């Protein structure tokens, strides 16, 4: 039953993104937080990450970015902001944003991921994310100067 519920919620979230209801992003995530327990919300977040990964594989980087954002917002709301997986999702979001050409957002997420990897003592990924944050920040400045 829970799997069906999670699937239905994900479909509704996906529909809102495809309908270009970007202002709906915060509202729909906020409404989920008040309606479901943390276990269900973690499952929803996991499904959003899976969807985002598949969307990246299809070249849908803007859509993937939105799903990563939603997964991040849900995890923050349920207290998973310090979990190792949170850093990984931030890093994945930075990659999707960069591929979508949104370098400022990519830089921000890469920097946050680097900081989180540092907190967890994962220096290999910390350094990679830090380097990419700097590269994305340069690209952001170039795009902003145009």
C-alpha cells in the first residue's frame, strides 16, 4: 500500500513539474511534509532521486534539477540534511544544473556538497566538488557578464 502511495505522490509531483508550475515547487513539498511520516517522505525523496537520474540519462537536465531540488527540500525538512546521502544528492544536483547551463546554481550546490563531504571526512569527493564549484562559478560569471 505504501509503495502505491509513494508512486501516486511521485506522479503528482512529476505532473506539476511538466505542467511548468515552478511556483508549485515549495507548496507541493510543504504540503507533503505535513501529510506524511518521515519514512514515507524518505521513500519519496529516494524516488525523486531515481527519477532525476533517469531524466539525466534522457538529457532532461532541467527536469532532473527540479527533482533533485525537491528531494533535497524533503530531506532537509525531515532532518536528513547532515546525512552522507544528502551531500551526494547536492553533488548530483550540481551536475544536473551544470548540464542544463545553470552554472550559478551548479556552483552553489557543488560548494555545499564539498562542505558536506568535508564534514563526513570524504576528501576525494570533497576535492572534486570544490574544484567543480570553482569551475561552475567561473562559468556563472561569464554568463552573468553577457
